[in-house]
């Protein structure tokens, strides 16, 4: 949770509009003569969730750059805001932070020979001196080979392009019948955070 709020504060406070992207090498090859009809397409998963929350700034220590907040549920927590957040002095105790957090997941069968491992981030920020606010969007695209399927526990074991192996819970168990061990799937995961800092609640 603290990592999430730290990301929120960076989007809030960093000074200028800009974009940064970190992209790993991507290789996409396809055997000649492969037709659309030959390409696997039996797996098509799309899921989106949107959450809105509010937190109140309790204190800001500009020397240590520690910010104390309290969630809408009343839970206090403290985060450290990096020096790249130049608009931190504009954040005051009592300010309300309104956040809309969106997650989007798409899963499909990979094309023959398709390999992906890339991530990009775009951040829109407030101008210097303004009340902090902005947005951040991170999109990750990866391919993963299915190493194992456990229908009783509704999990799948995946091997990513970088060799990392992970076992994940499948939200819709019916999708386990659409794939088999050895298949490669393509995953697109998007996170978006939109933040507005408002004045003290009247």
C-alpha cells in the first residue's frame, strides 16, 4: 500500500509534463505462410476495474520529505516523497487527495514465435507552483509459456520471457479449459492513476 501511495505522490508533485519509457528488447517473428485461420484465438480475456479513494494529508515534513496521510477508512500511514517531486511545498496538512485507480488486463494466445517483454510509463504532472495533480499510466506487455495447469486449485504456472516462473490464480476457471501446457499467452497489463489535490474540506 505504501508503494502505491508513493507512486501517487510522485505523480502529484513532480513539476513538468513529460514521458519516460523503459523498454526491454522485443522480438517478434512469424513463420512464413501462417494464415489468420491457423493462428490460435480460443483465449480472449479482458478485465477492467476502477477504484476511487480519498486520503487526507495530516502533515508534511519538507526537510525529511516524509508525508503523513490518513485513508478514508481512518488508517494512518507515512510515505517518503523523492526529490523529483518539486511541488511538495504546495501540499499542506488538511488537503484532500482524490485518486482514481484503474487496472486493465488482457490475455490472448500469442502469435507463433511472438516474444514480448516491455514496459512503458507516461506521467502528466502539474506545472511548478501549482496545486499538485496529474496522471500516471504504466503499460506492460509480456509473453509467458504455460508450464502447468492445476484445475482443482484454479491456478496456472507461467514462465516469462526472462525466465521468471510464477504461479497465478485464475479468476475465471473456465479459461483453464481453453489452454494447455506448452501454450504461449500474451498479457497486456495497464495501471492508470489520476490524482487531484483539493483544499481542506469545508
